[in-house]
C-alpha cells in the first residue's frame, strides 16, 4: 500500500504545497456546487438533476487535473518560444468569436466560440488573457538589460496588449479590465518604467472612454450591446439610494444569514433564489452555509497560494521563469479577490468566477493550466541556471 502511494506522489512534480492547496480547493468545491445546483434544477427542471450538475463539475475537475498533471512536465522554455506565436492565433480566435457572436436569452453571448462539428463552446477571452501574460513576461525578460520606453515598445508590446484587450472588451468588459490590470501589474513588477505603465493606463482609459462614448452617442440600445449593461451596473453600484440589483440583494442577504458559523452544509436558503449561485455568486452561498469564518478561511487559502507563488518566483535563478510564475499566478488571485469583493458588495457585478471553486469549463481549465505552468517552473528551483539564462534570452 505504501509502495503505491510512493509511486503516485513520484509523478507529482513541482511545489508540493501548491499541489495541496489546489487539491484542497477542488475537493471543497463539490460541497458548494452540489448545494447551489438546486437553483439550476429549479430553473431548467428535468432531465437536469443536482447529481447531473455535480457529475458535470466532477468531469470538468478531472479534465482540469489531467491538464495540470501533463503541463507540469512541459519544459518552461516551450512557453517562452510559443508565446510570440500564440498572439496571432488567439487574435484570430477572438475575431471568429466576435463574428460568430450570438444572442442568448437577450444577452450578448459573443464571448463564446462554438465549434459545430464536436458541438462544444469555450471562452476565448480566458485563453487570450493567459497568452498575453506569458507574452509580456517574455518581452520583459528579453529587454531586461535594455532601456524600455513607450516609443521603443509600441509595436512589440503595446500593440499586442491593446489588440487582445480590444478584441475582448466589447463583449466581455469585466474580463478585459481584469486582464488589463493584471498586465499593468506584470509590467510594473518586470521593471517597465513607471511612467510607461501610467502612459499605458491612460491610453487604455482613453480608448475605453472613446468606445463607450461612441456606442452611447451613436449606437442603438440593442440588448446585444454590453455597454448599457455596464452603465446600469455602475450607476446602481454608485447610487446608494437606488434599488440594488436583484443579484446583489440576494448575495448580501445570504451573507447576513450566514453569520459567524453558517447554517450548515447544504442548508442555504438563498441558493434557490440567487442567480449564478453555482458560479459568479458561489462565495455568498459559501458564507451562508459555512459562516464568515468559512469565508475568511477560504480567503486565507488563496492568500497562501499567493505566498507560494511569490516564494517560487523568488527562489528561481532565472528571470524569465520568475516573471512567468508571477504573470500567470497573480491574475488567478486577482480574479478570486474580485469575485469575493463582488459577493460582499465592494465591486459592481462583473461575472467573474471563483477560481477552482465555481462550476464552469474554460475558466477552470485555464486556471489549471496556469498552475501547471507554475508547477513546471518550480521543478527547476534546485537546478543550476538553465537554458534561457545561459542564452540571455536571445
């Protein structure tokens, strides 16, 4: 029996603490997803069942762990080489996604790319964001010993950033903003001049402002256009005297009902009334069932993951590897904090899922792939300075 355990753990490469945190979150996710799926059954009815949604979640997790397992064996230098080739590929996918854009229940669904032959859909923005993070890490590593500024980096860095984010923004503004913020953090950590980071931030604000103004001024109030959804959400969030959205009301009610120790696993009352209770607002259900203590413990686990990411990045004697770990790791924590902040009313509703907890497909798999990259890099911590360092990123 011991021999079998040893054989299994022998194939788990990289940081063991990170493996433990990922597994812990994945296993815990079954409880809130199982509980919150009651809402989905109430909406869609038969033949869907709670066990059906739970099985689907288990299948997504299984695929995710397979992605994690195989990614840990990939040499990091392939991520370096493929990042520049991936930018045009994801750009084409995003364009196809926009062209294929459809209306689903009166809402813009052009963030999903549907493949008709195998009848599956995936969210291209999640993949594009990850590719952009790796590309930025590559550029910063290449220019480590050079003087960087807005003019010299306009075509090789700024253009790809605004190309990807610009293709995501019209249909998925919250994801575009999250990607943009993550990119700015990566640039700052990677040694890009602070004035340059501010310049890119201002360019992003101006570009977004021009787009939004143009749509409001000359566009029609089509439900396919997300600008009016953003406008309503922000206005409701800023106006404390206005009626809050139904989702936010139910989320806050669930949190209040949870108190310190919660109502108990599976005993949420609001799960049947809170839309997206198994994905976007799953944190509210967790607090209702496990109390504020459970919500704080979950937040603490994400903080521990952040600390492991920082430890791994500082131990690696390779600049690109350090940037790569931070570039793919920070956005996961950012997304988790934003999801939690939305549930407790700190941010407007955006539709961001809780990494490794919320039910879902593409976002979950991209998260597993990102952690796989971190685990792959963490394998070389005790190795001698490796390939890219010797070649000076040339």
